[in-house]
């Protein structure tokens, strides 16, 4: 890393070729709007979020989602809303059908 730089490569998307593929290029303004895409090792988009420039993204939520997607990929379990590593997960299957509300306990954010 160069002093004052970022610890990852930065790229430019002049002309919006990449942004157009992901549907985040604003042709009239000539810029990409805020978008983030979580792409798994198989190249499949697992999550995406697009926000207007006036609203910032939540890096903590991005990291939580990355950990949740990694856990799901490794275990086949499902993670409930707000899940954090070490917290209970859901075991998908016929026994869960119609009973998610019993197994899926979340802490209120309000």
C-alpha cells in the first residue's frame, strides 16, 4: 500500500461500461450511481444494493452480509435477519415450513 492510499486496487469506469452491465450507470449525468454487488466464487450475484448519491452505504451491514453468505455457503443453513456469527441459524427443510416464525427470533432494532 502506498502512503495515504487504499489497501486495494481502484479502477475507473469512464463511459460507464461496467456500470451499464450492472444497471447503475446514469447516462444523463455520465456517472455510476452508488451500487454494491456481492458475487459468490461461482460468479453469481447473491445480493445487490443501489442507493441514490445522497444516501451513504452501511459498511457494517455489508460485512455482516458477507459473513452470512459465507456461512450459508459453508453449512447450507439459513441466517435470519440481523444474524451475526455464533447466533442461531435456521435449518431449511419440510419441518420448517409454516413454522419459521417459531424458529426465527430476531432482536428489535427499534
